[in-house]
């Protein structure tokens, strides 16, 4: 196929100047600003509004069409952005209409939900975060950018940086868990990966931090629900990952669906303008979520779409995704003076700024045929396997006949049973937001184990047992028989890939359908069981945690599920993932998260809080449930063990005033030793607690982490610093400052471990 003709109109060519672009963090540069001004000066109100209109491509031309003549709309200059066009031939064809047939030849910005890969699917974001390895996410998102950009997609609606403390909420699967510090580190990594060092590199795509803001706090975990978040919690917990994305240069943000304290996020001046623009100086573009502007009417703060458009626009949403409300309402709002022209120009500038920064005016088309070379695709698969291995969390590994059940030590005579509804399902392995991946290219656990069995490594028998969500039990008897005839059972249970994600809240977060019963039946055979849990959220599995010797949390691992699992189960790779969310014992204790406040009557306060405030770790108690999560934040086992010692701080006191001037910090160190006989990776986690402050602070807060790969017996010193950024918080006067008080510092392997060093913070 021939390369698409590149016919840039003279107007644009003369305006084009070769500039040396600053890194992606710099969205604005003087040459672009001059070009933007020149263009805006020529635009009619309708053309300006057109730039703020974003539509899904199939609603222009496809069966789901919502406009009568999509092509005419593009040619009129009324489509600033299209999304869901995912093939180079499609994007080029739409682009041709905009660039060659519209009056001002402004290219379209093509978007898509590139969430955990485009064609090559990596583990779900929650799984990726379990690696505690932002550099890994930088690589996976870079790879996704290369695949997507090759098809003309230059804008991803990712990363989702919503903090989520409620696993009932289906979209917990799309984020990095419950912690703002870790979430911020991952937010930065995604932005770096997508945007690269230069946005105008044709393989870079612009990131979109979403959903701004507080979406993860929906009441009851119910999708699209309202949120009540105090300003302090908003600033301490929900805003930091967005600020991190902005600081890293994210070009765009998406406003959320949820109302925060009664004000829909898409019409929230406080978050969209006061915080984002005035405090953070964000220069990029804010888009709405899907039809969210129209939904402002349903939220109840506008009687009609005209008011909804004005409220959203004046609050700071620049682009309207899919509701066409801006297209219909903004021209008259501007002509009647209810929306100032200056605000319209500002929004248009933001759209054009992103387009110029991406180099779309110079290179509106992508080469056809498009796609990565076989060698590059192979590199992607290798990365997908590696990422999956890093995302697995070993929750249990009890001894069977004297040694931990995992890793399995295969031998020709060993009889392995593979049982369960998720052993051979490619679709489920992808989780939600599957990009344009072909589920048939997923290598399942069954495929991988069968291959090994064919090579004579062990003997394999496979049985389904039941279905994923239903109550089938006609496979129970055979599954139990297969288990009885085997030396070990690998049991693949969990949720279906679409039980999490958007609009997939669950009130029950146990193993669905009949799976718990199947589990009990198989365990009752007495054959040792390795339970592999596939899920997009933490599942409550208290029975399994007591009765199953080995449990591996596998999330949805993506295309290379099988090879990654086989390598970890048979010890060619060690599990090193750590929880980024607390796993509840039961739904009734949700929300359960590690960085909560103490109460005046903590459940187990017989201790000496001065020396070990963590003794009062879990403050909330029930008369019918044990305290705390089933597995805590930061937790995960490996095939070796680690010991932490010599936790030391280099001073006994710090000055709050000096911290606030940013001219002092504290050095923290600890020794980590691999005390086992295998090499392995641990994540050293730095936690703090502040006491004596003007407002209560969480009983622990993550403020640093380091992955360490250590050989058997090897020791290493880890070092951290704590300065103004880590020790400041939103105080009683809503100032972000460090205050005098007592600081406790832990370096430990999860949020429940260790004993703290103590430092005084003086005036
Ligand atoms: C989701 C967004 C997504 C958008 C476009 C919405 O329903 O909330 O996260 O980016 O659709 O697909």
C-alpha cells in the first residue's frame, strides 16, 4: 500500500518553523505560541468551538452514528479530536478530510484508551503497580506509545491516577492502588513513558491523567457515584498523583464523572481552575469524560444543556467528549456574552498547543503499512512476560513435606493437575481495556504447561471443574478425581476479565459463583494446592488463606500470562510483587487501608505508643470479624527471606522552620539481608508517622521505597532522605507545611513490620 499523500497546505507550511523542542515537560514554546496566535486570529467562533469538540469515530460514520454527516462536520472544522479510530488507514483518511478539506487545515488529534498496552497487552495497571517498579511502567507505556502512534493515535486517556481504597469499585483495576506516594511515582512513570523525551517524536503520545478528581472515592464503591471528600483529604490523598503527572509534563487531564462535595467534577471551578491552573500552573488541555458535560444536567446543577455547557466551560473543561453540547451551545453563549471570547480563545489555544507540540501540523499522517517490525513485536512480548512476572504477588507459601510448596520442582514422574475455569481463557487474561489485542494471541496457563509436559518435564492432566461466574458443579467430581490422582494441583480461579473495570462494581468480592466450593472440594482431596488467583481487584479469600498452602495473586497478566506463570511456579523467576492495596477479610470492613488515622480508642492500645505507635495499627474493630486486612499494603512473599536491621537516622532532631525553607533533610538508612538460600528481590519500604501536629496524621505513610535484588546471604545498606516534600502536610490552617512534633521512621518489608526510629521536629 502506498504511503498516504502528505499534502500540507501553503498556509501551514509558511507558518512552520523548525524549532528545537524542549522536553515534553515544556508544553509551550515561543515559536508555537506565535503560530497558535496567528491561527486563532483567523478562526471563526464556529471553528474555535469545533476544536473543542471530541467524538468517537464510530459515532461520526459507523453504526453508532450520532451526527448526520460526520465527514461534513470534519470538513467544516468542527471536530478537534476523534477517538477510537485505531488503524493507520482510518486515522489517515479522517485526517485527510481535516487537513486537506477544512478551511484552516488544522489536523485532528486522535485519542484512544491505551491503558495497559495497545496491541501488546501488559498486566492490568493494578498488577503493574504491584511490581513497585516505576521504571517497568515507563517501559511498558513507552512500548504502548510506539504501537499506538504507528497507527496515528497520539493521545492516550491514561494514566488513571485515581487513588482507590475500595475494591468494590471496578476501576481499582486501572490504577496504582491506595497510596498517594506510590501512585505519584507511577503517575510520573506513565507520563515519561508515553510522552518520551520529546512530544514531537512521532512515537510519542500525549498522556492524560484521569479522572480529575476523587473518582476512586465513590460511595460504596458504586460506579459513577458521588463523593464526599474533605479539602484536606483531597489535597493529601487524591490530588498528589495528578500534581505529579502535571509536574512531569502531562499534556492533558480528564475531568471525572463524580461530584465532589455536591459539585460535579466536570463543572468544578475549585479543582479545575483554582487548584489546577492557579496553584499548579497547568498549561495543557482538560477534556471531559464521555458525555460528562451533558450529565451535569442529571447531576442537578443545570436545568438544560446550555447551562451545563456554560458551567463546565467556565469551570475549566476545554474539550467536550461525546456530548456535542459545546458544539451546540458555545456559539450562542459567546455571542450573547455569557461566555467571554477570551475564555474560548484560551481553550482553543490549549488544544492547538497540544497539536503543535506533537508535531501534528508538520506530520499529520502516519506511514502505511503501519505497525512494528517482527523484532520489535518480539521485544514487546518479552517485556510483557517480564512485566507479568514482576506483577505476581506470593500471598502464601507454607511448607508441604518440610519445604515451601513453591517453587514446584518438576520431574518426569511428577503428576501435575491443572484445574479451574481460568486455566485456558485468553479473553479473561486481558482484564478490562483490552486495546486492540487479539485474545487468540494470549498464551494461557494451560498452553504453557502443556508445552512443558510435552517436553517431558512432568505429566499434566487438565480439568475445568466449574465456570467462572456460574453455579455449575457437574465438573466437580472429575476435577476432584484428577486432583486425587496427582502430586500437586494448580488451581486457576478468580474473576472474569470483565468483572472489574468501568461500571463493574461488585458487592461481593469473594471468588465468584461456585468456585469457593470447588476450592474446598479440591483441598479436601489432600493433594497440595497452589491457588492462582486471577482478578482485577483484591478478592476476599479468608478460607483459602487458612487452608491452601500456596497462593499466587496473578491479577490479569496480559498476553504472556502462561509463560510468566509457568516460570514463576517452577522457580525460573521469583515472585517479587507487593500489594499496593490492602486485601479485605470481608466486604463489611471496607474501606480498609493502611494509612488511616488513629482513634482515641484504638482496638489494641495496651502498648506504649511512644515507642511503637504501630501497636495500635488497626483502629477499627468488629465483634464478628478480625481486625485489619487479610493481607496488608506492601505485603508479598518470595522464594527467599529478608531481614531488616540497623534502621538509623542521622540526627535526633530537625527544625520545622528549616524544613519549610527547604534547607534541611534527614538521612535514613537500614541494612537489608537476604537470609535465604536463593537470590531474590525485596522492596524496602520507608514509612513515617507524625505525632503532636495540629491535625492528626495517618498511623503510617509511605515516603520512599527501593527494590533490591540480593544474592543468598547478601546484605545491602539502603538509604533514603526525608525533606520538606515528605514531611509536609495540609495543616489546621490548610497550609502545606512541616510542623513541630515527633517523627517516627520505619524501614520495613510491609506497612505492619519493623520498629521505628524517632526524631524530634522542633520549631
Ligand atoms: C471512561 C474514560 C475513558 C472514556 C473514553 C469513559 O467512559 O470513564 O476513562 O477514557 O470513556 O473511552
